[in-house]
C-alpha cells in the first residue's frame, strides 16, 4: 500500500471541517491512538490526514454521538468483524439501558418532590435548637504526620503501619465557623468527586444507596454531626418514608456523602463547635 504524498493530504483544519470532528478531538484521538494522522510534520508538529481516513472518522463520529467510550471504539476499529461489532454494541446498549433506568428513577423522584412539596424546607429543618447549618467548604487530601498516624492506628488497628493518604473535609457555617473532619480515602474520594461535579461511568456505593432509597420511597431528610469523643466524630442520618422519620447512627463521612447527593441539609451540634479539640485544626477522625 503506497503512502500518500504530502500534497495529497489535508490539513487538520480542512479534515476537521469535512469530517465534522472538532480539531481538539482529532488531536485527542491522535494522542490516545484512536485516529492516527497520515503524516505529522517533524518540525511544526502539524497533522495531515488522507482522504481514505474519512470513513474511519465518520465511524468514530457516529459512535461518539451515541456516547460510546473511546476504549470500545478502539476495539471496533481494531476488529471490525460482525461478531465483535455485535458484542461491543450489545454491551454499550446494556450500559445505556442502565443509565436510562437511573434517569427514570430520578424523574420519578422529581415528580414525587413536586407532588409532595418536599423541596420546600420546613421551619424545623432550617433552624433547629442546638444545631448550626453548615456546608462542605472543601475536600482535600493529605498524608498525616507519623505521630498523628500512630494515634489513628491506636483507634483503628486495621490501618497499615505506614501513613496513608486521607481526606480532610471542612464544614463551614454561614458565620465562618469551621469543623475539619478526617475521613478515609474511599469516603473522601466519593465526597470530592461529588463536590467537584465529576460523574463516574458506574455509580458509586453512595449513588447506589440513594437510588435504592428512591425506589423504595425513602428520602434523606438531613445529616447531623452530633458529638465528638476522644477526637472521633459521631453523626446521625435522618430519613423519611410512609411510616415516618427514622434516625440512624453513622459516621459523618457516610452521612455527608448521602446528604450531599440527596440535596439534604447538613448541621453540626453547637457542642461540637465548642469542643476544645476541634480548635486544634484538622486533626480529628470520622
């Protein structure tokens, strides 16, 4: 097979206009090996494409329009046999059906909220005696000092000997009062993904729990950080269903993950703000 001469090739801009794929996407596809240019100028780095690549570009455009992951497109381009195409498309169809089910559940929740008027907070939800409403100000990762890690291992012997990355979640009130919480890597990552607005291809544990709640007519009412003892925080999660409200003792990290995803209010007991150990900084665990 002869290699096209430079004069027979199209610039990335012209190829983009003809194929309908944005230049930025063509560059990305080149970087990940999805659609290699026919030629790249060694000095300028300009990419050039052959007319014969239009068919592959069209296929990529079609598959991306149905939200197929890049790795599956690579599989199809590498093996375009009928059996492989059917297998990959069937798997993607199943994935889309799962998303459709999730969306349908959320639409049902919206209809229920509109019908019941639960989006309007009741007085006792916005201002309760002894509690201060807070929001998550930030979630950041850090590695504890060796001394602090020893203290944590005394409380949680299952932790490894060497310090590991943990996440610090900072809760802040409208008046600027802060409560820093140390949470585990899994819980912290889940919080950070939600706070940053990053969607995962598959639902996380907390997303699955909330979806299950929705399907069974249970909504998260609120999450409260109720006390601190020996530098360990304790929380409660309140839910509501047809049989009334239920209160569950839990870790703050779990309560926060569920409350944030449900859009439920979060509050901290006044006694937690007043505890001397909280003033020492982000040095407490949940």
